[in-house]
C-alpha cells in the first residue's frame, strides 16, 4: 500500500530544482501571473468575508503570528484592500526580474541544460 512506497524525496528535490531553474531562466507568462494574482485575491476575499466571524482561537493565532514576525495585526477588510492595491501594481517584468535574481544560484554554469519552458 501507500505506506510502503519507497521514499521519493530525491525525485521531488530534483523536480523542485528544475522548476526553480525554469522560473529563473524563462520567468512567468502574463497568463500565469494573472492566474496567481487571481488566486491570491480570492483567498483575501474569502478571509475578509469571514473577518467578523473569526473564532477567538483563530484571532489569538493571528495575533501570535503577527507579533512573532514583527507585523501589525490588521482587519481582513484592510488586508483585502492592500492586497488589491499590491496586485494591481505588480508587473510580469518585475516578477521575472526578481525571479532571475533569486534563482540565479541554480541557473549556472549552463543555465539552459535540461530545462525547457513550461
């Protein structure tokens, strides 16, 4: 059964490295970025819709995470507005420039070897 499957972590790490290299070399397409933006906006909208119904336990957890990260705990409605503003300002060129910079360590010495655009 699945409990006896051999560990495939080496395969998973290899796949992750290839995907990171692909991102650094080829970047995202406009359509991919829009899909990711839509997902983030949907998540923020869902959280804002639950904002006034969050349990004490959830609020406490949010407060603890915010405090430990040095962030300010804000209302989900404010987070939604800030998320909208941030997403509207992000361009595919900016994302791809950052991806090239962040993924550079995995893109050498022969960056294109074995990596094709998705």
